[in-house]
């Protein structure tokens, strides 16, 4: 599922390909992914253009020239794709620019498309916490000091901080040497500050490598997300276990539970 680094890569892609181009048609509309009516969608988009991009957590915002926001969430498998002739397979919504267009591609139809009055109103309506990369160290520490439960679950709680999902929570905890089941309340101030530093580093590194795990440094867990392989940090072995209902990978040797 696209998480913060993936969506940031999508944002930059849309900014590069799809701004300031008049939308002449809205096509390939699949009602299943729409969180607004098709007529509302057309009213906001036809003959307008995208003029800016933004991201909050796992949501991508394309600012429409009428002041509203087109909001894209990518479900398990979605991504935006610029096309020069025909919209690609599994397109669930396409914006035609006359020459070329931007497609919202979503094979499993688990994504969602919204129209919002503003980013702030959308974030509030969805009950999202601040974007993780916008947090300062003291804010990050304070949020976790006021969160109970396991470290992995806390990092993934979108209402506390938005952007981290199953893949990157594993990576952050692996790099920080924290067991995914460790109770957040048992972590020291230094431990939480270190977690903040590692979180920023992991997310920025992933973005720099286009959120493609095969391009990640070899010491990264997700460079080779598989059970039984040798840990790249110590001599332990990677284990797989459900944590908070999600399949999690970690090294029980260097990731400390307390
Ligand atoms: Zn290890």
C-alpha cells in the first residue's frame, strides 16, 4: 500500500507532468472509487487545470484552478500515470489535457478520489494527525509520550501522525533497534528522540530512492523483505510475525523489546 514516500514520489511526478494544462475531458470514470458524485467531479475539473500539488500523510492533493482540491488515495495498488495517447490499463479515472492526460490507475479498485474545499478541512474531516515529515522533534516525542500500545501500532496510527504504514514502520523500527511489539510507554526520552531521527532519515532515504525497495541501501530491511534471511545490521535472522494484525518483519536479536 502506498505510504508517505510513495505518495511523495507520486506528488513530484504529478507536479512534473500535469500542472497548468487545461482539462478538456474527464473520462474512464469508475464510480466505485469516487467519494463524490460524477457531476460534482466534472463541474470542478472541466475546463479548469491543476495548479499546485501537496501531500498530507498518504493523501495526494491536486489543487484545481477553482480553488478546490482533488484528493487521491491509492488503496493497495494505485498510482498516477501520465499518458500521451491512451489511458493505461486499470485506469479508474482520467483527465484529458487535449494532448495527453493524467490517469488514476488502480487495479484492485481500493483507492478513493475526493473533492475537498481545502487541505485543512479534509485533514480535519478524516481525523488525521500532522504529516510525519512536518513534525519537529519535540512534537514527535510528545505525541508518542501520549500514546499507549506497541511501537509499530503507534507509528501507524494515522490519527496521531499521518504517513507511516506497514512497510515503513518495520523499516524505522529495524533501523532504530526497537522491537515492533515494544510498549511505547517503556521507551526513554532518548529512545524516542532517536526514533524521530531515524524516522526522518528512513522516509527521506526512501523518497530519494523513488520508494523502490530494490534501490534502497542493502542494509535496509525492505531491500530484501523476506523471512529467514540474515540481518544486515547484526548476525540475527529476520522473523515474520503478525503485529497489530499486520504481517511484520524484524530481527529479534538487535530489535529490543525492553
Ligand atoms: Zn539484527
